[in-house]
């Protein structure tokens, strides 16, 4: 979340920046500053009462030494009254602090200077395009028809077992999933990311730490008895490895990668966007996460974007990279680059990765800090990116590589699949 210092130092700047995200921060900023002023006033009064208590305690000792018992007892009564008042003030301070925090978490992260205003996806900026042109054979099919033709993904069986959005991968379809997961993990570890295997259920503190709670509670699957949440992305458990941690200077940067299944309710999704693998409730994804010093985080972001681009190029897919406008960015992000693949059979772009810098927003919620060269603790910057989300990668691979004789597997994946063609 935003730090209180940011609002104290320049509330107008925060309000103006959040307008880029189409968020009216004025009422919350006013409330936060009012609560902060109240808390500080109560703190001043409390400090004065503590000073009086100390003074009275010294007086009581002197009065007792002089044998002035009645005066000492009267002074003790005054101390008791001061303590009672102090307890009231502390309770009010706690109440103000709690309400202040509850207001701070309602504000999204401020976008960085590179982010342009905009209402939604139509205002995103295409910063790069690449990959080969796609030439489909006559009678080309969308991936859900290919999946049925070659018996590699069964959407109807998933509906029977669970419901829509939970496909069953079969035969070469299952092997392709496993091949892509291993390929992405191997590429990430070769690039310097340490592999971890985190839990796929997290507690409420973890959901809060990375900003999914309370903002996206309705989009997460919740096990109410234990108050656990199914992870919407590996970003949540992996970043929370560093919750309440102070890293030594030589322990930063941190680079981690993880594979997890991901679970999203995707409430309100309908129409062509949910056909086949386009939008699922359970899907596989490999993630990269970084913890950086503030001065290095944007260079790290560029490295992450270049790394994801290298994966797409190695798969031989047509892609574009977008810099999201303020209106299409997530609640927690300071800047986001989206990768999309061209689905020639569907005639549309499919998002397969988001790479984001959160600056100190998550770190403040996580209490993630590092100790600098002067021994002072500073908030770190956190970053994460999909590398990659599988469903739409698989959709594009199937559609763009179809031939009259079957689906050709990219050469780089063949050591992982053990086959060169789906037929």
C-alpha cells in the first residue's frame, strides 16, 4: 500500500497520479490526513500525560520521605487518574491508527511516469511486435476443435468432473503441458532464477501482502473453514516468502521462479472470450519474481520483459508487447507490460504474460525491507511476471502450427515432449 509519508509529503501529487488510473483519491487522502492529525494530537497529549505521571511519581517519593502521607495519597490518586486518561488516549490512538490503515489499503498504487492515461484496453500502447507471420492451411480450425479432433483436451469431461473452465488434458495434450512447464522452468533457472515449489493455498496475511486482499477477494476460491485461499498466481506464495523479512545488502536482489496451478473464479466472464482455453478457472503457469533495490528495479523490469520475449521467440510465435494505460492496470502495479500472441484461427490477440513493477507498494504491505550500506532499513521493490501462462500459449501453438497432416511441435520443445507432431 502507499506509505503515509507519501501522503504527508505531497498529497496533491498522489491524487494527480491516481487520476491516471481513473481513481478519485481525494476523499481517502483527506480522511487519512485527518486521522493522522488526530492520532498525532492524541500522541502529543499522551506524551504530556506520561511526563506528568513521572513528575507525580517523583513527588510521591519526596512526600513519603517527609512523612506527608495524606499529600502522598492525594498525589497517588492524581497518578491513577492520569493513568486512566492515558489508557483512554491509547485506545483512541489505536482506533485512529486502525481506521487510517483501513483507508490506506483502499488506494491503488500510483503509476510511474511512463504510464499514460486511458480508460481501458483500447488505450494500451503497442511498444513492440515480433515473431513470424502465420499462414494457416485451408480449413484451419480453432484450438478447441483441434483439441477434439486429436483427442488431446476434453472440455466436456472437465464440465462433468468439476464444471466449465476445468479442462482435462489427455495423451499428447498432457505431455505438451508438462513439456511447456519444464521448458519454462529450465529457461528461467538458466537465466538466474532459483526454482521453488510453494504451497497452492495461502492464508489471509499472504493474500493481503501482495494486494489480492481485500481488492480481489471475490475472484479467489476460498476454503472458509480454514480461511485459506487457492492461489490465483504463484506471485502470491513466492513473494510472501519475504513477508516480515529484512534482507542484508548482499542478499538483494532475489530472483525466484515457480510453477503452480492457478485458480480464478473469473466471475462475469462470458461470450467468445471464454471458448476453449481462452479463459479458465484452473490453469498452469510459471512465474518469475524479483526483489530489488529501488534504484535497480526498472533495469530489472527491462530484463524481465526481454526474458519473456526470448521465450516467445524460442517458441516461434507471433507476438506483441503492450504498455498498459492507467485505466487497464492492476490495483497494485506501478507499470505493467502485457505480452499477447496472435491467434490466426480466432483472428484475435491472446494475453499470455504480464510483467509488472510494484515499486514499494507490495513491500510496504509485506514489511519487506533491506538494510543498506549505512545500516538503515529501506523498503525494497518487488516485481513479477508470467513466464509463461500455459492455456493461451497452448492455444496459439495448436492453431498456428496446424497442417493438413497434424500439429507440428516447435523444435525446441521436442526434447521435452518426446514427439514432433500431434496427429
